[in-house]
């Protein structure tokens, strides 16, 4: 009997124990709401890869060129006054814009709001009217315009060749020692650096990639409004760049010719569709900076943009719409969720020239 009991005890001890059923917490409300919203989204809202940047064969984006470009971007030595750098108009804490309504007017043209440099490397058209199509050539404008940095190429080259650290960086990036310090290579380095200013990991990106908790409930509702048929927001601001390489008339009060000032077939008052990435940090808005807040922008489009004032050629999509106060607040919350500045560059301090760099501007 004792032997039998011992055998039973041994078999009981060795038998596999039943696995207890884990007690799972209730799924978070955000996850449930995210799933419900995602099921209603059109294909345009689905996650997709960024386009390939158009990088010139003579200017590959190498670490050495990017570092040289970063140093030059923040260095006032490029300007004749030694008081202005690229970062003067593209502030780190202001969405790589400058927080001003418009920049100083160019001779013969009205001033314009400074566009952000975030994701500039993905754009086919640069500047509001698209007159530039390469970052290398676009860099020459602010560098050489008399009312901006007013740089004289030969003088810039002489100043940079007198700074051993720059000679070393130019040689590493382009080869050739002091002879590599050229104005063309200045613009190449700046362009290489600007191509690294990528914003692609916002809460919206994580949500569309499958993280159902990346957006709050208001942001999820705002996403549904953004991609909905009432507002037509996503038809012009398409993911993943939340921009479009087209020129549209929205009809803000402006005398600026826009695209018509660039090409014979350009429509007067048409401007490039800007990115909405980091839009919460880049106000004021529109090409003339006439709308101070995201709420003001939404109200402008809800009223039919320039259509009520009889502005010609207003885009046919802009017919106006109605939103409740809650829906408008949700839409603003969604736009704020397009913020990702995880790749914000670090400004050298001081610059290689020894001059102070602009760190933050209020």
C-alpha cells in the first residue's frame, strides 16, 4: 500500500501543471477607437514610403558633406555683414522657419512667409512659386541677394580658406585641399545637409504604421475629419509628405503673382502646396503669413477660402465645409500630431569662424 501511494505521489508531482489563464487588462480605449477609425480610412491614409530624394550625381549625401553643410548653415561668416546665417531665417525652435509674417521683400516682389526646411529634400519645387528645383541652386538666392546675406562668392571663398578647420572639412567632403573651397561646394554642402532634415516619425506616422495607441482620441477623430470627404484636406496634403508638388489658388488677400511670375502658363495667385509636417511649429501660415493660427486656417477654408470674395481660379476643391467646434478642435489636434523634430540638428557654438551662432529666437 505504501509503495502504491508513493508511486501515485511521484506521478502527480511529475505531471504537467495546467497553465493558468492570464488575466488581461481591458484594452485601452485609444486602441479600440483607433481600430474603429482605421477601418473607415480611405486608401490615401494608409502608411506608405517616402519618395526617393533626387540627389545630383555630383553631390552625394556623404557624412563629410553633411557635417560641412551643418557648420556652414549656422555660420554668419557666409554673409557680408557677418551677422546673418542660414539659421537666421530657419530657426531651430521655430520649425526651421522664423516665426515672422513675411521675409524682407525682394526688389520687385512682395515679401513671403519663410517656408520650413523640413523634408525639403523630397520636394520637386522649392520656394512658394517653384522657381527653383534643386537645393544647390536655391541656396544661391539667400546667399547672394543684396537684402539678405549679400555674399560675394570670391570673398566667401577667401574667408573660408583662411580658416584651417574649413579647409580640412572641404577637403574631406570634396577632395583637393584649399582648392576644394569654392562657392559651388558651399552650396553643395548646404544642400547635402538640408537633405538630412527629415521628419517622418510623428505620432501620425506611428499610428498609420500600426501603433493604435500613438494618437489620442481627439487626434484620431481629427484624422477622420482630415481624410473625410467634407474637408478635402488629404486631396492636396497627401501622405507621406502631407504636401503635393502642384500649384493651387486658395485666394488669400494678396497681390503676389505666384506661379504666374515664373512661367507663362502659370496661374496668377497659385502657390506650391506646402507640407503640413511640423505645421504646429511653423506659424504664421500661407505664403503671405496672413493667418496666425491653425484655427484661423481651418476657418478660412471652411468659409470657402477666397471664393466668397470672388478671387478668380480658386481651386475647385475649396467649396467650404461645416465643422462643429469639437470637430475643429479635433482637426487641430491631428495637425499637431504631425510634429516630429527628432532629427533636429545641433547648432555649433561658436561657429568655426569664431562668430556666435543663432541658437534660439523668441
